[in-house]
């Protein structure tokens, strides 16, 4: 009985131990199943605890690497969010949702108001060789770095936004209790220091525009639009300017627009006459008058857009389709992106008048070639008569100067020299193939006998009689 009870107790203890080990092992088995990849290792690992330890270390390492990458990407994500916010890409979000996102990116939004400052860099075309039009991103990056250093040195609560189009945004934040005048005064001091530094370091012009204090984050895109509109009121003749949106808004759009109609007429006249170089010079005079009389970027750009339309109309009247010269290029969009008068002038010369000049030159060369071909046929058919440059030009419906210039350009020979060569070659043929006397041959090709003898000896080296005798001896 004692042995039976002991054995029964032993069996029960084994069963309970087996159930307990099974329950204890089940979570480990589940963890191994989560980590085990049967495609890479069909058989389960033998050392499950070691396998779990290895996987745990691997996950810890990946988590740490991801956290480090996230921390490195945090500034970029923050600046990218601010860029899209100011440009109006988050228009569907409410004010509360925008503030929540900004809090998540590290901004302190409690009791804050904001003021947007726009820095616009111009004058790259005045720097001979230092910067080109393709360096817009490089100059924008340099201006953004200067703004970052100045705001950090002044202790300003500011964020820099690089628009990469020669403009930089500075988002200043201040408390709700701080007076607006104090905030705007601090912004003006920062703008003055920034304008001076950009001019000294980059040697370019800059216009800094100061917006109005904003209680709502959602108003930032509208503030940027107003600042870009106000930037067109800058004086293109000034090196550096600081403009306040508060001062500009009441009078924006009320100024009289000066327009040099006389200079535009000179440009159109040069286009109609087929004088591209004179047209480019007239465009430069047109832009200079706009700068002197208007001065503001808005007037200069609007006048240039009007001139572009007039030039295209004049080109159309001259018999050329603008679409054939420029293809599908949107010239108006290209011109709207320009802020410097010098760059506008160069753009007109290269992009607008240049293709027209090339088309003119191509057509002129074709016209000259056809004219010379007709003149050569005329000479071949009338070489035996009293022919001259003036008579040939009159019969072909052109001027002697035009015909002579075309002959020299296309045939690389003067009209008279071509006529003489043709008559001498014809005289050689008659001397070789006929028994005509030299005097008869001279009259046949339109020369007097004595003149033919002198001219033939000068060009061939022998007289017509000697040429015939030498030819007979060779035969």
C-alpha cells in the first residue's frame, strides 16, 4: 500500500511537473515562433534562450539606430514641415491641428504670436563672373546660413526657411504679452543687420520685407503672399531696402504706371526692318527708361511683359510665327521670374531677339543664294551682250549694292570677275572647238579684239593665238 501510494504520488508529481514545464515553455515557444524565419532556417534553434537573447540584442541595436536616424532627420523634417506650412500646403488642417503638429516637432506654441520676414536677394547679373543665373540655390543657401547665424547671435526665437529661389523666410515668434511695436522694432533691427551682412559678404542687393504680427499659424501663407506682392514695390536702383507690409498695404496698387511708348516704338520698328542688333539696343534703352521713370520692380516687370507682347506681335507682322521661333516655351513665365533689369535686358537679347535674328540670317542667306544663282544664269545667258552689274541688278529687281554683296558672300568672287572668268572660259572653248578668228571670238563674247588679247594674256599667260597654236602642237 505504501509503495502503491508512493508510486501514485510520484506519477502525479511527474504529471504536474510536465504540465508546469509545458505552461512555462509555451511563451518561450511563442517568442521563438515570432522571431524564427522558416524560409531561412527550416529547423528551429536548439538553444532557444540563446536565440531569443541574440534576437533581443539585434532588435535593441536596430531600435537605437532608428532612434539616431530619427534624431538626425528631425531638423530636416521640422524645416520641411515649416516650408510646406508657409507655402500653404496644409490648408486643410485646422489651427488646433497645426499647433499640435508644431508641438510634436519641438515648437513651444503656448501663448505665442508670429511675424514673418522675407529676404529677397537680387543683383546677381551685376557681378561679372562671380555668380550666374544658375547659382540661385547656392546664393539662397548662403543667405539662409547668414540669417541663421545672425538670429542665433541675437538670441532671436526664429526659424529659417530657404525657398531656394533667391528668397529666404524668417519666422519670428514672440509672446502674446509683448507689444507689437517692440516685436516690429526687433524685426527692423534684425533686418538692418541682415541687409548689411548680405551686402558685405555676398556683394549682392537685398530687399527685406517685414510682415504683420500674426496670432494664428494658419495665416502664414497669406502673409507670405502679401510679402511677395510687396516685394515688387522695391526700388530697383537701391542697393538694400527694408520695407514694412504695414506701410505698403494702404497704398499698394494706386500709383500711376509710367510706360515709355516712344522706346517701344523704336523696338518694334527695328524688328519690322529686320535689324536684330538695333532691336536689342532699343530694348536696353526701353528698360533703362522704365528704371529711371518707374524705379519699382513692379513697374519694370509689367513694362517688360507689355514689351514682350509687342515684340511678338511685330515678329508676327514680319512674317514669322512666334511658336515656330520659341516652340512651347512660356516666355511670359520666364520673364515673371526675373527681378533684375540687367538680367531682363540680356534675356530679351538672347531668348527673344536671338531666335528672330537667327531666322532672319538663315532666310537672308537663302535669299542671297537664290539671287546669286539667278544672277549666274543671267550672266550665262547674256555674257555676249553689253552686260554690267547695274543692268543685271535692274533686270533681277534688286540693287547693285545688294547683288554685289551677295555675290561676294556666296560665290566668294566679285560680279565683274565672275563675268570675266566666264567670258575667258567661253573664249577657250571657241579657240579649241572652232576655226573662228580671234577678232570674231572677241566680238562673240562681248569684247573688242585688242582688249581680249590683253585680258587673255593677263589671265592665261599667253595670247589667244599662242593658246591655239600650243593646243594644236599638243594634239
